[in-house]
C-alpha cells in the first residue's frame, strides 16, 4: 500500500513539474528582460519565479480572492486605471489560457487595484506643483499638507503569500475616518443610478414657486426621488404642478448643496439640476481619495473644520458636541489645509497686522492720511513686545514702500476692543502658516452662503460657545471668570491642560452626522486642479471635431426649444407613460436614512 502511494505521488509531481517549470522559466525571462523595476519583480525572485496566482487547474486561493474582490467592488467603472487590466484577465481566464503572461498580468492588476484602493488616483506631486504656482502668484501661505497612507501593496501581498489568504486586507486598508465608508456607499448608489440611465438634466430658465405649473417639474420630482430627498408624497410623479410636499424636498436638496433653504426653484438650484450624475460621482471619488491622504488626529475629543462647508465641528468620540458657521480665507488668501493641536486661548487679543496686509490694503490710506487707522485703534510700533516703542505714523514716508518689496521696519497692532478684527477671543494652535481661529465683529458675514472673506484665518460664529465647550475638557477654564474678562479690554492668555487636535480639511463632498450626503462648491478651485492630475484611464469615447460639436450643441438647443413649445397636455401624457419606469428605478435604489429632525439637516447643511 505504501509503495502504491509513493508511486502515485511521484506520478502526480512529474505531471505538474514540466508545466510549472515552463511557466517559471517564462516569468523569469519576462521580468529580467522588461520588468526589472516592476513592484512585483522582487516578489517573483523571492518565490523562485513560481506563479503567484495560478495553478495547473486555474486560479489559486489568492487569485480567486483578488478576482472576487474586484468583481464585487461596486465602484468599478471604465475610467479607473485597472479596469482594462481586469477585463483582459477575465477574458484570458475564460479561455483557460494559463501562462506566465497571465500570471504577470494578474500581478499588474493586483498592484493597480491595490494602489488605487490605498492611495487613490490624485497625483499629489502634480497638485503640489500647482499649489506652488498659486503660492508664487498670491505671495501668501497657500498650502495643502497631505500624509501618505500607512499601507504597502507589496507588503500586503508578501504577508498574504505566507498566510495563503488576503485575510480581509482589502477592507483593512480603507480609512476609518471622516465617514469614508458612508461616502463610499453613496458613491455605489450614484453609480447604480448612472447604470440605470441616470436622471434627466433639466434647464428651466424661469423661477418656479409653489403652486406654479411647469413642464420640468416631473423630471425634477424624479431626480429628488432618486437621490432620496422626496419621501412620503402622494402627488403623482407625472404631475406638472409644484406642490408643498415637493417644496420640502427642494429645501432638503438645497441644504445638502450648501444653499439657503427656501421653496423657490431659483438660479442656484437650477444650476445643480443641470448637472449630470457623472459630476457627482467624480466629486465623491475625489473626496474619498482626499480622505485617504488626510491625517485626522485619533483623539476622543477633536475639532474638525471643513473649508468648503464653512463649518466647525467639535466631537467627543462619535458625539457631536457643538457645530458653528465659519468664515474662511478668500480664494486669493486661502486657508491652508493641515492638522495641528490647539494649545491656548487668548481673551481680548491684540491683532498684529501682517506686513502683507499693510502693503496691500493700508498703504493707500496711510499715504493720504497717516492717522487714518487711529480711530480703529490700530497703532504703529517699533517691535512686537509689550515694551515696544510706539511710533507716530506721520513721521514715516509711506510712499517709498508702495509697489515694491521693501521691508517696512515698523508694525501695526490693533488694541483689544469690540472693534478689534479678531473680536474678543482667539484660539491658538501654533503653526508655520500663522493662522488661527478667532471671533469677529463682522457678524453679518455668517449669514452668507459662501463665506470666504478672511486673509486665511478662520472666524467662528459662536466663540463663547466654543470656549464653554472646551471648558468641559479643561478644568483650568473658569467660564464665569472668562466671561467677566470679556466684558473688559484686558488681554489674558490661558493654556489648555488638555490639548485639542484640530483638522482643517477641504471636502467638497461628505456625509454629515445624520447620514445625509452633501456637496459644496469648489471655493478655491482645488477640485479642478486635482481632477486635472488624476491617474485614470480616459473612457473610450470617439473624439469629435469642433465643428461637429458645435452642430450637436445647436441641435440640442433646438430640441430644448421644441420641448418648451410643446403643450402642457403633451408633457403630462409623456410623463404618465414613464411613470412605471420611475417607480421601478425607485425600488431598485436604496434610500438614505431619514434625519432625526429638520433642525439637524439645517444646522449641518448650511
């Protein structure tokens, strides 16, 4: 019996060796001739050029896990860098063409997929170069600090080889911060909408109010239903009347896009209704990639400030302690994107005015009237310290500093008062950009939709509320005493016993604390710059000449005009015919959870 078993094992081994040896030889030749620097080259060498993914019978366990992972990835679309590789691998496997070239192709697929999963598609070197141009252009601290993800596709594969399995490695590399998974779920939903035909882009040129009848209403209603804003309405989907139930959905839609809540379908919401589903898919992908390169401080108590949302959030674990509106830097003085730690609070602060502001904004007034800024309590000093000598601005020749790079050897400082540009409180986290969070006397700006008005620092709507919230975690903050000091103009500094991590981010698409998906305008143009840098394949669509494009555009315009001239009755009939399709789409698309109350949507949304 023992003899029979030995003969059987020997026969099996001999039948396998020639094929495996041939593949290993081909792999070695291929790597040594053209793929010496490939990320998988050393792994093959360490493996004596044996196949990493294939056996004589097809895929091994690692190969099956990889193909199943990509197959079940609902975010897979033709514009991704590994899409064509995946299709080629699937085609070869279907044919049963097991060879060295197929094994190498699967290795290329693994690294393309895993690198995308870990790092995303933004070319940060290219983006950094664009940031450098902006810094030179604006002569200001334009910055976006990014932090490489702590994972290696190569190491993951080496560990998987030892274990014979990836052991949920694909899931482990995905971020667990800034609601990455929730945003990815919405991306999957929008891709499903796109695969079902998307939504009809509508172009109403007139303002629509509740009670009005308009042929675009059925298409808008369908759009609201698809994205989860329209719920519980009994009005027929093909109705052209803009009713009160639909008005609630419009308000919700507006809040999710950073627009003031009202029932009027005006210019701003009409601009959003023109956008195709692909626009939002692209925006979500971009922000998922940003999360991968972010550096959120892993602390129970932390502050998150999102620039495009113009909002600050203070968290205790997963619990939102407080949130408030923020005014950030202007597009030519952008607030930098970075992470730091809040260390102290200053009550009744002095404002040390940067030389750049003196040159760009104050010189023109000082030349005409050297004492122009006295009424604002902005005085000139030689030096910054408490014993700095005060200088009469009338003794300085301000003209010689106009339109040149000459250094001004004096400093303007605004004394503490209700008119101080920093307000009554500032929150410090010392950084190389010299930015911080502070109060402001300009309260009206908090009621604007777009709140990019500062020189880079962040003005907050409720500084006293933030002070009280920080006191919950810092026993040395006596709120009553601090409030009494705020009634005076006496400058006081206080160090925080518990330092609070702060992340200043740039997310133009995100999921809020109640599970609502949001989109925001690209206030600094960073979306555009990063999309320009993307390492993605271009979808295979035939290029068309400019003349043809113009003709097509004209035809499209004519079609829109024709549709507008059609009768109300005809539109209603068409909408009724499409009613079944609308219902079917709604059933196949999962709706997001309803928020706890309208207040929560408003507070987070705008």
